[in-house]
C-alpha cells in the first residue's frame, strides 16, 4: 500500500540515482518532498521566463560567473514559478554558492544541490526522466485501476453511498459529497468525524475562486482538503471533498478525485431524475390530501405509503400558506424552497407543495402539543431560502385526524385572504391573531354593510381631501395604540395636542362622543371593516 500512496518522484529520490551519489544538499532540506516531473538546463540569464512548475533546474554556473550574488535574486522567483529544486555545478565557473542564497533557500524550503564538477548534464536528464516516466506510468496504471473499479460499482447500481465507502477505503481518508441543495453524503470515516455533518461548513468552499487544495477547521484540528467540482454549474456546484485526515494526499489521490467526479456527476443526474419523478407523485398526493380529494382514511394511508410518506402516529396537524410580503417569488424559487424543506427540514413529517400558485406547508404538531415549536422550525427552514421579514405564515386551525386536513387548509386560505387585505405582517397569523376580522370576514357584501361603513368613513375621507388633513390616518393609528394619544403622536411625528384636536374634530364631524363606549365601538368597527373593504 505504501507504493500506492507514494507522492511521485521527489527531490529526495534524486540522491538515489548513481550519478548523484556525490551530490550534496546545501540548503532547503525541508523541501525534499517536492515533486519533480521534468528537468531543465539553465545556461542563460533570462531562464526565469521559460521555467515550468515541477522542474529540477540544473546549471553549470555560467550565467553567474561574473555575479554569483545574482543566485540570491533568482531563488524567490524560481519558488514563485513552482520550480522544485536547483542543482549547481561548482568549481568551474563559480567556486561556491553564496551564503545569502543558501539562507534564502532554507527559509523557502527550496532544495539546492551542489553537483560534482564531473557531472554530465545529458546523463542527469536521462536518469531523472527515466525514473519520472516510470513513476508516472505506475501512477497512471493505479489511477486507471481505481477508475475502473469505481465505475463498475456505479454501473451495477451500487449507489453513491457504496461508491463513497469504496473510495474511502482506497484513499484511506474521509470523503464528503455536497450536492447542489447542500445535502451531504458522507463516507464511513467522515460519518465518525465531529461536525462533519454540518453542510454550512462545506458550502463556503463553493465561494473559493479556485477549487483544489483548501483548509478547514474540524473541532480543534486545522486540516487540508482537496475540493473538486462534479458538475459545471456556475453556482451551487456539487463538490467532492477529500480530507487529509489519516495521511497526506498523493498526486494520484487528487487525480482520482478529479477523475471520478465525472462518475459522481452522472450518478447524481440519474438520482435527481428518479427523485423528480418520485416528487411529482408526492406533490400530487399532498395536493389531493389537503384539498380533501382522498375520501377515506384507508385510501389516505395507502397513498401515503406508496409515496414513501407513511403517516406514522396520529399527531394533530396544521396547514399553513406562506404569504409573501414583498412580492411573490417565481414558481422556480418556490420549488427550490420545497426541495430544501423536504431535504433539510428541521420539522419531522413535514410536507410542502405549490397549490393554486401558493406555497403550502403541511406539518404535524411538535411532540407534547407544542405547536409553536413546530412553527419555529418551519420558520428556520424558510429563513434559509427567503429573508425572515419577507413572508408570513397563515396557519389554519388544528385538526386531530389526518383525513380532516382539508379543514385546516380551508381555514388557512381564509386567513391568507384576510391578512392580505389587512396587510398583517406578523411572522405568523392564525384566527386568534385576526381578532374581530374573522367576524367581519363573514359579513355579507350588502348595501346595509356598505352604508354602515360609509356613514363613519366617507365624511372623514372627504374632509381630508378638502382640507389636506390627516383625520382618518390619525384615527387608525389612534385605535392601533388603544386610544393612547402619546403613542399616536410619536408614530405620526406630531404634537400631542395636535392628535387630541384631530380626534375631537372626528367626533364633531360624526356627531359622536369619546365618552360613549357604544359610539367608540361602532367607529372602531367601521375602521376595521374599511380595512377589509375600503370605501
């Protein structure tokens, strides 16, 4: 197994070549694990423009014969270009390598070899490249065998989970797969890691401009990871992530992750296609359920089981309609929200669908009868998709039996309608929060109802139009603050006495008294009725 994980031909391997038995490492010993994949000979001053990453650069010292100190200037540039090491033949054009150059090489972990004067460069190139090519051939063979084994697994329908398990064993390191919905698939070793199942920990890797080697913190341990995209999406890429947990990544390990990403991408396309078909059946089932099209409890249980949504325990249920406060999102955005709710929901047995153009959530009461706990979980799920202040949950009454869910849906539609007209903006609205509006909603749209409203409202609107005043607006805020003049003046940014005068003027116009409870009640009801059915 050690050979399989060998990093490639490294600087330390150079010393094993017979032609280098008399070579000496003068500096940069900490960089001896740098990979060498080619050899280049430097005999001109502008070689820095022609070097490539992974090169072992050798020179007779001719370019530095008059300026040995120039070696110090070129070393940082070679490191920046990715050159692996520098070999210099001494005694012919330069006697020794300057101390400053060796200090820099030590600081940058850049190996510098002193080559014997009898070194023949053509022999060096041949010996190193022979070994590099042999090593690359081994790595290609290993890569091919890994790819073949893993592709066979998916070909025979083993699935992503078994695929990751095999990859985990091959690379002896944990693997994490993050799909475009931030759903995590963990290899066996990754499942054992603390915090590894936190999707947000991995999602930030998408923001890296260049994938590849990155770093994350797990617990108290800072580790290196290798990240490869398994699709070509500009946003929400699926990521295959290799953690450097048990041992260092080798070149072949990273190539393996890159190559098998194609297989993972194809498997996820197939899985998503299957899921889309399944979700269409689930959508139809949920829509039939909340609208009461499934008549008997027996049929309901059969349909639920067939769609992979068994009813489980008979907990009370609620239906909620999501009312969007700042403009309704597109159907596609709502579908993305449903996808997230189904895969990431904090609330168990939650169902969501789009019905009559509205986003609907069907959820059971939390354990021990805590309805608000379930609502808070749904709010947390929705907050991940929409801004917290951009929606309100219109929640129908509780139903104790699954086959009565349509009653809660009917309630939710009424609450949605009323809260839209009255522009309620609370995080959630139910019948209790509607107060008197639930009674006013049931009033018929007759001439008598209109006359009652107009008797109180039209004179105020007409007066405001004629005198450019704010009697009606002041009255609404006055009732909103339970007839508190001080709070009303604060919201209107006007003087306390101005509010008191406006309220008195309202009473004069309508011929009512502030001290008469019935007068004030009727005026308040007319204002509420006007909110639902504006004059």
